[in-house]
C-alpha cells in the first residue's frame, strides 16, 4: 500500500519538534526507556489513521486523543499538535503528503486528491494493526482461546463471522426455549378439552361420535370430518347479545369434580406421608450453615446461568463469550456438587407436589369463575387468597433456602383451608340447584363449551407448531453456519499456522527446524498449540521461554499480516517487540525481516543498542538509517546524538556556567561515541555480561585499536613499497597521537574513574579546553567529508583488510605483501 | 516458507456469508428466507432483530 518517506512531528505526545527522513527504507530508533521512541510510533499511527492505540482500549478510560495527544504544554492547543507524513505509493508510483492535527484528526490535509490515492489512504487508515507493540504481540500468544479468537479475528477482519455466529446461536437458543412453555400450555388445553368432551383420548372417531350425538339431540346434521376449521356447534344459533352468562351445569359439575380430585391428591394420606419424609430430609440440612450458604450460591449461579445470553456477565458486565461464561458457571456449580446432590434429591421428591399445587390452583380458578356468573355473584375471596397462598408456597419451595422456610411450607403443603372447601361446596350447591338442563340445553352447553376449549387448543397448537418450526429452522441455520464458517476458518488458520511455523523455524533453525503449530478454531475460541521439540503440542506458554514466546508473537503477527494484506503488506512499525529474544536469535529475526519481507518497510524501535547493531550488521537497516535517542526532557522532547550539535549544546551550558551539566553531557556523548568507535574498529573490550560498559573501558580500547590499525596500515604500506600511503598513514598516526595526548585519555587506563568525575568541579574556563581536546580527538575517528560518517575496518569479521570511510577518502590497506 | 500468495482476507466474511446462504439453499430452506437474509447481510446489518426477522419472519399474533 504505502511506504513512509518522511515524518515531521510538532507538539505531539512528548515531542516538540522532530523530523525523520526514513527514505522509504527500513529504519531503527534506539534509546533508553522514556526517551521518546514510542512518541514517534504514536505519531506514525496518528498520521496514518487519526488514532493512537495506546490511548484507547483497556485501562485508558480517563485518557483521550483530543486531550492527551498534544504535548503537555499544548494541551489547550490541539491545533498545534501536528504530524506531517510524506508517503510513497508504489502501485501508483506517486508521493503524497498527509498532514493531520489533533484538532482536525478526522479530516487530514492531503496533497493529492486523486481518488486512487484517497482510496489507498483510507485502506491504510483501516489497518492500524501495521503498528505492533510487545503488549499487543504477546496477547496473541498468551491470551485465553476466547480472547485470542477475538484478537486474531479482529486483525483478520473476521469479527463479522463471529458476530453472525453469536447472533444465530442466540436466535436458535431463544427459539428452542419458546417451545417448552407452549407444550405445557397445549397439554392443559387438551386436558380441558377432553373433560369438556367427556372422553379420555383425543381421537377423531371418538370425538365425532360424542359431538354428533349432541348435535343429533339439537337436530343438527352430523359432522362428517374434523378439519382445522370445523366447528362443533356449526348451525347452532348464536347467543343473543345481552343474554346473561349462564353456567353450563354439567360441565361446571365436571370441573368441580376435577378440582376435588386434585385437592384430594394434595392432601391425601399418601401425600402427607411423603411430605413428612421430605420434612425429615430438610431438617437434616437445616442446621448445616455450609449447605445453606452453598444453596444460596447455587441459586445465584442458576439464575446467572439462565440469564446468560449476551456477551457479558449479567451481574458485573464483564465481557464473556456466552459459552465460556456458561462453562465457567457450570464449573462453579460443579464445585457445589455435594450440596447440589442433596438438594436435587429433595427437589425431585417435591416436584409432584408442586405440579399438584399448580393444577389445583388452575382448577380452583375455573370453578371460582362459575361462582362469578351467579346473581348475586358468589364471593370468591377465599379462593383468591388460597391461590395467592399456593403461589407463595411454590416460590418458597423453588428458592429452597432458607431451608427453615421450605420446611414450614412443606409441612402445610397438604392443608386446604376450610373456607376454600366451604366455598367449593357453596358453588357446587349453587350449580346443583340450577335446574337440570333439558336434553337440548345440555347438548347446547356441551357443544358451546367444547368449541370454546377446542378454539383454545387450536390456538395454542398453532403457536406451538410455529414455535417448533422456528426452532427447527433456527437450529438448521445455526448448524449450517457453523459448518460453513468452521470450514472457512479452518482453511484460513491452517494456512496461517503453516506460514507461522515456517517463519518461527527460520529464526530457530538451530534447534527447532522441524517446528510446527496448530491453530484450532471452535465456537468463538482459537486454540493455539505449538510443537515442543517433538514431545507433543502444548500451549506456547507451557514450556517455551519468554524469548521464544516473543519470537512466536512476531511470527504469528507476520503470518497474519501476510494473510490479511498479501502483497499490500508494505509497512509495519515494530515497537520494542523483541526485548526477551536472546542475542543469537536476534540476528535471525533481523535476517527473517530482511529476507522474507523484502517489500515491507519496517520501522523498529528498541531500547537496546546491541539490537541496533544486529540490525546494522545483518543489513536490515543501512548504517545511516537509524536514530539514537540519548535523552528526553519535557521542554525539548527527545534528542539524539547524531542530529544535534552536541558541542554547541555543551558550549551553551558553559556560557551559563552550568559545568556539571556540560560535564555530564560530554561524558554521555563520549560513552556513546566510543561504543560506536569500538564497534566500527573491532576493538577488544573486556566482556561484561550486563553490557554496561564504562567510558574508561570503551574510550581507551577505541583509541588503542585505532593506533594499532594505523600502525598496521603503515607496516602494510611499507611491505608494498607504497611510500605515498605510508606517508599518509604516518601523518594520520602522528596527528592522532597528539590529540590523544592532549585529551589526557591514556591516563584513564591507570584510573578510569577519576578524570571525568572531576570535570564537574572545574570552572567553565578550565573545562573548555577539555571539551575542545575531545572534540578534536573524536573528529579523527570520522571522515572529514560532510555526511560520510565514521571510519571503520573491513570486513566486520575474520581477517582485517582495510581501514576506511564510507566515501573512500580514507582507505588504508591493512594486508601486508 | 510457502511460495503461495494467499488472496487478501478482507472480503472473507462476505464470502463466508454467501457460502452460508448457498448451503441453506441446498438444505432446502425457502427462497424467501434466503432472499431476506441476503438483503440484511448485504446491508451490513447483523443485528439480532434483523437476522431474526429475516430468518423467522416477524412475530405473528396468533
């Protein structure tokens, strides 16, 4: 898509004013923590997308780009916080400039309005994943399968696949849940219809026989068939409006009979005996606080389980995949298995009693309605109170705890209040007192009630059928989607896993050449297992070291990006991503980036100068394509050794008579410079495991090695009889010796600590000559030609051949005849 | 390393949805349902309400 030519950053994050020329090449920024490296990364992301990942996402609730992207001194001036990028678009062979301020971050100024250019810039803005930090990298490796699926799917733009899966699952579950209550409703409607028809089975022949017998009494033609629109009372005169509601005596007495039967089931001797046994079981639990507490927990967990639908915990709104949350809750429930087993056993015994209570409540409601049809109506307060009491009993038993309350309810579960029995007798007496209907009236009532109940049954049956069809369709769609999407995801992940394995084994070819990995998608999860030295597949965090995990994170990222963008993967920012990788493997990582991604421009940051050296020596970055930040302060932002005139800076300090700061700056610069010189000249330095080399070890080593090379150069020229070269080398050697003496640096070998610590105690006037002596000395390590750079030896390994500079102005042969 | 150059993955969700609709057709799901689903998915509307309406129809007052 794009490569970055230049960036200019003003008043943005910790940066006041910084320009970097990337030249569309790989580039490295090195510096200790807190020197502004990530500010450049943020600026790149902001310039290209308008966003800053570090200021969004988890843990950044109080932070906003509008308020916190500008430099802290420009918080109120977001218009001053500006990033300007010069980009090159290879596919269009065009350069374009994009300028974005924090105040207008969604509407950058773009120098070229060509729709093709704008389309590419939009595409880049949609891919903030070109920038990767170690925090982001490691979450691909060490996160849970659910989180990993989210991260990887988000990166691969597969989130929509997962969203659709979640939606279809939700619809399927909801459709399935809707069926069960309708089945119960249909069963009740059917029982009521059978009672009205006075038959025991809902068969067509039997129904036609009883209905036609009643129709014959009324002189109505028999029904030949029962279809979905058949009416039992077809041809029967309709009830006139204004007619008082009548009580169908025969049906009402049948319903009262049924109520009595149900109430008998509630309070017969067998039922009482069973309840006594349940009470004993409950008493055994009552005094165990552990069980009571667990039962409460179980209630909470069961309620939570029933409420899990969305991608969040119903209690605390933490984000979860529904399946994972259900699994988690079921795991918690499993921990309560002892309590659950005892409770479940008692609940099984209680269920028939609860069913009986529900049935008696509904039957009592029907009978009470008959009472309301009399003039004056029969007071049904006792029935209503008892129905409320039944509801209360059901609720207490359902809650189970406090167990003492459940015991009280079970003890009285068989009790039917006397006033209810009296009411039932009163209604029954009133109904019995109704004159027996004539045969015709009885037939009319029969057909009317039966038709009412048939209509109810048909209605609920239609709803049940519809619900079942919907449940089947929703399940079919979900199953079909899972099959299709799993196939697609399997294909993608197999390809990514293969690519990942190849990249990882490339950087670990010394000991994991046969390395392979598996990415396994399943229902919103993405399992990730890697081979551990042929011993089997394990999660990456199980046996591999942190350094290996860092390497895996980078390789997985590269494999995903390659899959996502294919040839469009032209630009990536790797922000201190490989801090745990050991030295040997760093070279391999550099080689991997250079050789396997030759068309991708990498901007790399690191706090480790050794890492920078590896990038240089492997050729991932050209010798000049890096910045070395030395320090940062809030007034100036990051400063680097190469681009700022350190000598002018020291002189400014001395003018202010700030000798301690001038001395400190000179010391840090000498440390930096001598480290570079040791590297360029292949100077031997006493090895330090912590790489914390002191100036007293570095500078004498660099000077000694330079002298040695100059001596070797002179000897080589003599051996070839090359007088001109000998003279040149001798002159250089002589000049260098004088400058080294002037700096007094040789004495450091005697006491490395003294001299530069004492500098801080000097007067400005006394310190200036010291500064000048080092300035002159250091100049001899660098080619005098503008922009050429440090003098170095070649090759950088094996036998030395020459000491030279980049432009060739200095080139002394080191090989004797 | 594999020499294959995989196609950009950015349109994989829409390819997946199209495969899903074709599979539904093979499974005998009605053309109306498939047309409705294609419309809402094509509009980028993957909300539960829209997918439910497209798949199961509006709730009917029975």
